[in-house]
């Protein structure tokens, strides 16, 4: 009658694909909260060592036991926070695409992705993901993010230039970061560019919130060199060209990237 996936990201992604192929409902029961895949209609796999995404039907239900998630590895939960706050720059990129290239934009989906991320950031100075209230906010936010993707019909509300940067690191095979850790650092960089170019955003607040929960905010923490980060940023400009972001809008040079990395303290 249905497929029930109990576990981490790989298990849930496999369950989503299987349920879609069998045309039955999928019930998602995450054992951790490391990304918005717990509720999204997208499954992520690797083919030949390179990341690929498969569109699936969204979960019919998500049953998240906060006690189980609370006892999962804290690094995974921190990565989930990084994935959620990346919606801040993803939605800015989406609005940019709406204004510059007249891309279709869904205000409800954008708000659904952006509001929980901003809510978490409002707790930046006292954030503690071991506190049930804060962990519930994170899990609810990741579920809303997944629903926003379903509503928009694409990953647009939750994936912008910061995700291109993470994908570039994956394609190049650099570093040892989890997806959420990579997009979090990408979010600091892209928020810096949005703030510098348009006066909208606060990259320091994002960085402070990540530091508060002891999530990586430097290249070194992900075993990345300055040269690798810059190469990934330049490579990010070449992938998913149809998705208009701050990278397409500003077309930053290598010097621009070096300045951004220095100003934000990532290298």
C-alpha cells in the first residue's frame, strides 16, 4: 500500500524513488535532520562519483520523532541548519531572476522557504540545537522547505548560488564537507555579494549563527585550501546556467572572490 522510509538521507531518497516507481505513497521517517530532503520531491545520488538529482513524488507524510533526531550525530543536525539557512540566499537569487530575466516566481513558496530560515537566524545569539524548542524549529523549517520545493515545482526556493558552489565542490572532489556544511559556507559568500551589491542581507549574522552552533565557517574546517574554494566558485559560474543567481548577475572575477573570502574570514 505504501513505502515507509526509516533512517537517514540515503534511505529516504531510495524510498522516494521506489514509491514513485511503484506509484504508491511514501512516508518519510527521518532519524536525523541533515537537509530538507526529509520532505522534498527530490532524491540525490552519486553516479560515477558525481552528484545527480532525481525528481520524485513528494512524501505523503513526514513523521519526525524529535527524541530520535536529538540523539543523532550533532554534526548532521548542524548540517541541517546550514541547509535551512541557505534558503535566505536562494530566495534572494530567485527574486533576482524574477526581476532581471522575468523568471516565474511563487511568493507563497518563497515565503515558505525563507520564513523558517529567518526565524532561526533571529535566535542566532542563543541558538542551541540540543534544546527541543530549537530542534523542533529546525525540523519544521526543513519540512516547510521541502514542501516549498513541491509547491514551486523545482528546487528554486531552496537552491541558488550557494548550492552551485556546493555542487562544484562535489564535482571537483574537494574537501570533506557534508552538503549542509558546504552550502552554509556558500551562503556566507553569496550573502556577502548580495549585501555588497544591493545592500540587502547580513552575512555576519549568518556566520555568527553558524559559529554559535559550532558549524564550520572556514575552508580549513572542511579541509579545503583557498585555491580549491576559488576554483569551486569559478566552476559554480559554469554549472546550471539556466538558473539565474547572483553569480550570473554580478559575474564576479577571481579577485572579487579573493576579496569576499578574505572579508568574510572563510580563508
